[in-house]
C-alpha cells in the first residue's frame, strides 16, 4: 500500500492535468494515507482506489510493475468458499486474523461464503473486516481447501485448492474436465514448491511450501492406534493398551492427544502386549516428509519422558525387522520383548532395488529413473509388518509398495501379518493397491478381504485388513492446522489477488505477475492444461461416465448410493424430476458428483429433457413406463444408452433396429420382477440344461413384493408403498399358462383372483398363495433352454399372503375394480355403496347381507366356470364351491375391517366419479406402508429336470428373500441395485455388452450371460443372494 501511495504521489507530480494533479497531491498529503508502519484501518484499498481515475489507476500500476486491476477497475477480491466435501471438513485456507491482515495491510477485499460448520465462525470473519456473502461471483480468485463440486464452479475465475488431479486421479477427472470447460485458472497447493539443494551434491529436491504440515501424520497415527486396539479385540479376541485411545476428533487439542498416548505408553510398559501378538511392528513410509514427521512425533509419545524402560524401539533396517519374527519362530520371546512396540521408518532403499545387480542404490537416480528399479517392499517389509503407516508420495511412474497380486500370494503363503493400514497418503489403487477407496472422519475404516475380493464397509469385523484412508485428517484439528496452513499460504496471496487475468490472454501474460512458485502450480488456463501438466491427459484412464436419473421416487437412493461407490466409472449423477423430495436432496447435497434438476415434466419440457440427455452418457429412466418411449426417442437422437426396470413395451420394441444401428444399449426389465427373476432363472438353466444336458419338464416362477410379516396385520396382508391403482388393475388381467400338460387360457380378467393356489415354499413362517401372471408361455422362447414339447407345467405368478384373493374377489364381484363403474348417485357412505353394488337395501341386516352375499358368490362362481374343460379350472371350481360360505364371510368381515362398510360420510369424491378411483384413494390411506413398516421381497423358482443319460430327475429350487430395514425398503434395493449395477457395467464395458448381443438394440437381462451373470455377482456382494437346493426325485 505504501509503495502504491508513493507511486501515485510521484506520478501525480508529473501529470499534465492540473485538476487531476491537485486531486492526487491532496490525496498523497492527506493524513488519511498511512505510512507503512501506521494503522491501516483508517483507509481501505477500495476507498483509496476509488479516488483514482481509470487512466491514473492503470498508469501507476503499470509504471511501477504492479498488475492493474482489470479493464473495469475492480478491486482485487479474494473469495473463500464454504467446504462441502463432507461435514467434518471444517478447515479454512486463511483464518480470520490472516484475512484481517490482507484487508488492512494489503487493501484486498475478502468475501466469505457463510458456513455453520466451519471451525471459525462467520462472526469471527465479520469482525476481521470480511464480507459474509453467499455469492462469490465478485471475487476474481476463490480459495478452498478441498475439491469443489463441478456444478458449483464459477466460470472465468482463478481457483486455488487441493485438486487431487496431478496424478490423473480418476475420481477427479470430471471436475478437471469441468474446470477446463469453464475456462478456470486452477492453482493447486500441492504444486507450490521450491527447489532445495541436497547437501554435498549438485542435485535438488522439491519442497512443498503450502501444506498442513504434520497434522495429517498426527491424526493418522492416533486414529490408526484406535483402530488397532478395537480390531485386536473385536476380530482377534485380544485386549491391548491401544483400546484406551480414541479417534483424534474426540480430543480437544493435540496436546491432550499426546497426554493420552503417554498413558498408553505407561500401560505398555506396565502390562505389555500379549505374547501372541509379538512383535508389534509398525512400519512408516515417507521418511523426511512432514507427514512422516507428524507420525513419528505421535509414536514417540508412547515413550513417556519419565520412563527409563524403552516402550518404543526404532529399528534401523529391514534385517532387524525380520530378526524379530525369527526370534519368535525360535520361541525366544521374553516378557521384556512384549513391553514395547517396534518401529521402522522406511526410505526408498527399503522399497526398491536396481534391476542391475551391479548398480548401487541411489535414491536420486531412482527418482529420476524409476523404470530401472524393481519392488522389494512386499518381500522385505510386508511379511514382518503388523501396522503400516503410509505417508509417501507415489505416482504411476514408480513401483507400488504392494500390489493386489503380491498380497494374495503372501496370504496364500501365510506371510501376511498385516492387521491395519493407516494410509495417510489416501491414494486409492496407489502405492498400496488394495486401498480401494478413501474414507471419512465419520466412517474412517473398512475391512478389505483381499483373498476373496470382498469389502466390509464401516466395520472392524471381518477377515482381512482394516483400512484407514481419511483424506482430510488435519480436519480433526481444524483450527490449529488451518492457522499453520494459512501462514504458509499468506505470502503468496497479495500478488495472486492482483493477478486476475483477462481470460484467454496468452499464458505468458497471465503468469507475468505471479510469483515463480505459483506459476509452477497453475494446472489449467485458457481452457486447457498448461504445458507442465499436459501429461495428465496421457496418464488418466478412460473418462468416467455421466449418468442421468429421471425420477425421484423411493427406488432412486439405492441407485445413487451404488453409483457413488463407483467413482472410477461414474463421474456425475444428475437427478431430474418434476419434484425433488427435500430429504433426497438433503441427503446428497454437497456430494461432489451429484446434481439436481427440479420441475422437469418429461412429457412437456422437451427442450430441458433434450439438454439433459445431450450432456450425459447413460440415461436411467425410473419414471412411469408410459414415458419411457419419449425418453428413448431422445436417447436415439443423441446416441445415449438407456436403462429401465420396466417390461419391454411394443413402442420400445419398435426402436430395436435403430438402436442397434447406432450401437446403443436400451436395457429393460432390469429390476426385481422383471429383472432378478429372469437372471436367476437363466443362471440355473445355464447349469442344468446348458452344461448338464437336462430337459426341463416343469417350471414355476413366483415373486412378490409384500410387507414383512410383522407389518401384514390387515385383511389383505398387504400394504402400498405408492398408489394402489397398479395392483388393483393388475388383479383384472387375463392369464395364459400350462399346468399338468394342459394349456389354461383365461381371457376373462375378472377370474384372476379366483385362480389362486397355496404355495409350499418350505419356509414354515410364510403363508403364501400365488396368482397367475399374464402370459407365462411367451417365456418359453425367452428362456432359450426351454422346450414346449418337454414341458408339462409352465407358470409364472405373483405371491401374496393368504386372504388377499378373498378380498379382491369381492371387490371384483361387486364391480369396484372396473374403471367405468360410477359411484352410486345416492350413496353417501361406503356402506351405502356396498349395498347398492350388492343390490340390497341399505336398511338390511348384516345377517341378510351375508346370506345374499353367499348366494351371489355361488351364482357368480357357477357363471364364471360354466364352460371350462381343463382339469386345473375344474379343480379350482370345486374348491371355490366348497369354500363359498367361509370365503364370503371372510370377505365381508375384511370389508368391515378395511372401512368399506363404514356408515361415516364419504371423503371427497374423485372428479371422475369413478368407484375404482374412490377405492384406490381409500386403500392408499388405510394401507400405506409407513416409515415404521418393513417390507419383504420373496422370489421362488422351481424346476423339475429330467436327465436322460442317468434316467433321473431333480427338483431344483432357488429362492431370494430380502427384508427392508429402517432406512431402505427391500423393493427399492431389489429394483434400484440391478439398475445401478447395470449402469456401471455399461459405463465400464459397453463395447463388450454391445458385442455380446450382436450390436446392441432393445434388450432384456436374458439377452446375454455377460449381463445377467455380472449383475447377479454384484448383487451377491450387496447381500442379495440366490439360495439353491437340489432334491432327487425318486421314480
């Protein structure tokens, strides 16, 4: 400020304009202009600059080598955005006191985006002189700590944050692409470095200048020790001193943590560690770095200063590490040996060796020529390590510490004692390849069963290695770490703030006024990677795909959750609907890759729909099936893949050839039913027919989405999670199936609920009955292994609990389920409607009503089954006649319990006057599946297979049983997960899927084994498993 004031004074004295000169002289002699050592609060830079004419303003700054503000003369402004990567990210790039210095000493305006979670309050920033404003568009430079959600990036700005892109990290490539698209100048803290000479050599190494220092290492050790203690107890059954340490987030300060570690050290000295766990070895990587220094600092706290006994023994070589295990093998472990932990801090010489055996190890040569070295860490270190604390830098040029293959080999050899990995470097698939993902402060750990390729989330129980990979560990000490970080960053901010470029100006011009260290950290500018970072395009993997989800119903959250768990393949998830529920939006707001589009009417907002589809890669349609063709036509227009859970309609089928010509996949019937049912069936048929050569003689497939038994406490044994209209209309469908060698063709849909049969599922807790589905025979060709000449039974049906059909029969007989049936004109209650439909006076007694109802039952049954010829319906008829009285009484009692005999005034009648719509609304009120209810999905397939070669038969039964829980319904998972899994498969292997179905087109899950086997495999990983039993049938 002083330099600028002096510049203004000197330039003004030479300026030809007396009026301006007088103004300038007045300004420079005014007591309001501070000297360098005076209090700067009396004059803000913005007030000072307002006195300058634009010409003076530009001339002064250019003359003295200072960057002019901009063509519009705007004040240099720094914005600090609200962190939203997760709730625990409470750090800031600059503290209030540091912002105050920028304002007072450098005349820089600071705008703070408000936050209720930040470690420093809005009021602290306000008192420091900052502006609190949600809108950061006035800031030319925006600072953050962690990545910014792609859709929140403001175009034509300078952003500075930890971008995690310089190694081509797949999970941030979408953000990087958006940064380039929006012409953002990105500066990465991680690349603000200086060259430091190596003493005694002519070589230099890079030292990071802007960092959170040792706090990541501090917190990482504390959290890893907590996990170690809990893991030893819960998985291995050993108590240990480490049980007494908590997560770092639970301590008021770092000093309190250190005292807690001192106490752990005293316990180790006093009680020791179980002899079975000797040696308790810790290996650290990243020697010399600030992370490793932080780790070492905390490990040293396990050696309290007053103890003469050594509780922490630092080793000096891999040989010493190995010797401890050899000592154990010899049975020479003493009590003293168990009263300490053993720590080895590894440098690169312990990780690799030259491929040329005659060549000595040189770490600087290794850094320069990593291709000339081979890994040894998996042989010399890992077989002797209980706890790995990984704090090293790694990128794809260098060998990994350990690969998945190496880990599996060591497990097979019983040389893999690793209990916990505390990966402070947080690099999924990086130096520790079996680190599959980062974790959070809220859920810091998961278990990786490397041997079986299984992940156990958010738990410390399960075979495998406990993995800690919190990528914001310093946030566990947010105020302290922010203060240190800001002190590193602060010196660069004044020049950066005044260096907002004219975007699309030459890169050299944009760099001109930046400090050298900052120039090297500019990742993007002018809509592309800068020359130093063009290599990212070479090392990044295939571009992750964007997914558009149309719909926002209860099925959507499991889809989003699964897609979020696959960030390598899915980059952006856009949810578009007519109305986004607030709880859905709230759950995912802040996720880097989730966007919402509200007020979309698929059938009317064609331009919005077109824009959304044109910008995505894969469309998932979870709207009503009638809207799928509209969406499909736009997918054809913009060449996008489409996934739905609905049956293939004739309109969809008509698009097959065009989709195939464009190489597109329009995958349908990929939910529960249809979906999982088809896939389970094909898997069994592949085995018993395709591989074993059997012939299927009988096939039954039943599926039901029901309330859990404890929630089925009503006459229907059923509850509705959405409008009942679909269930009501489906009860009036015709059906076609084969039973005991006869084809049963029922064209009169009103008979459907009369055709129910009890189902023996060998689960004694269930009372199931089945209602036939529409056309079972068409699946003979769909399931390619079936032959109609071999079959005597082919039936697909819907499962319901007992009592459902009795109620629906009465609804049918009384005409309640016909769309054209009007509400009786003079009926003012449900009881009056009932009497009108039964054709009895409303003054009738319940006894006379029961008598009339039973009579009607018998007459209608006789009428319905008067001309039947097949044995199946004849058997049904006899059962119905025998049970007519009890069925009628049950139905009448059920009507009463359901409020359908109520004499209370009717609620508001539907405008259409339709009795069906009135009943629909009533059942939706009375039988809604509430948040307190759980649901159930049950599926059963029964095959009777003849093996001619062995002259034998088998009954093969496969079942799927899924219960909902307090947070997610079973149906949302069994419909949503297959859809989401399919979307990820299309993102990863669309070319293979397309090839497997002959070029694409409109397909279902049975079209290719690549699809149904892949989906079933992933469903099992999600806990949805097919249980199969095989029973020999004696001839």
